[in-house]
C-alpha cells in the first residue's frame, strides 16, 4: 500500500513540476506568453550570458543609444520576469518621453550625470532629479518617463526591467512618426500645424 502511494505521489510531482527555465528559441513562433522554449538538450551556459561591455552608437537624432538584453538576443531571460539594457549618452543625449507597458524599470548611473523623471497618471505629478554616478532611480510600470545627459561629458547607465519584454512606446514617435493626418494630431494635441509638419519631417511621419 505504501509503495503504491509513493508511486502515485511521484507521478503527481512529475506532472506538476515547474520548469527551471525557458530559454527562448527565436526559430519557433512567438505567442502571447512570449518565446517558445528551446529543447533542454540544446541549452548551453552561453544562453544565460550576454555582454553589455560595448558602447552603443550615439550618432543619431537623440545622441543616445539603447543596447537591450531581451530574449531575442539574450535567450536565457525568457520567462524569468527580468531583463536589462545599457544606455549610452553623448553630451546632450536624450531618451525622450516613453513608456514601458509591460514592466517597471530601475536605473543606475555608472558614469556622468543624468536628469531623469516620470509623470504620475492621475494627477500628472512630476518626479525628476539630477542623478550622478552610483544613484539609482525607479520608474513605475506604464508611466511616461525620460532621461537626458545634463552634464558636460558622456554618460552611461544600466536599466533593468521587471519583465523580459517590457515593451516600448516613444511619445514623439507615436505622434509624429506615422501616417495619422496632421489635422487630427493638431486637434488632439493643440499643437500648431506648421510645428506638427516640421516634427513629422524630422521623425519620418507622413500626412
């Protein structure tokens, strides 16, 4: 009787045992739950290692670069509820207002000086501060936030997220890098049409 009970218990444990990890397999379909899992036999230690040592290219319109360590390139974080990215800022560089609908963010300044902040959703309360080396700031999930280099030398920071796929929507791109008619943008933002057309021309929008 005891042996039979242990046998059924072992079957129950096997059927409900949680997976240790789900290393992403980019060759398989992506679903609402994320990337499909690589076969365990194909997983190696390198799936759990990613280098953020190299500086990003800041020669662009925002004079900043984001190097993400998300499942498409860092397969081991798939399903773990975490991820990380490197932020490089040239002098005057800026990560404009944006949101991460899928996760909260925490930032640590490694080099230089940044001004960073976010806006609450109900009262539009602004929380911002100048950060220096060693400072850490948290950004709640889904809230508009920004970072820019407020110093006189390049800056470096790392940001981690409470999701392997935090998502991203940049406010400027949402308004001005699309084909939404200028008249509608003007009506919904109270901006002047010439200014909207200027921003669309800069960011690649049409109409």
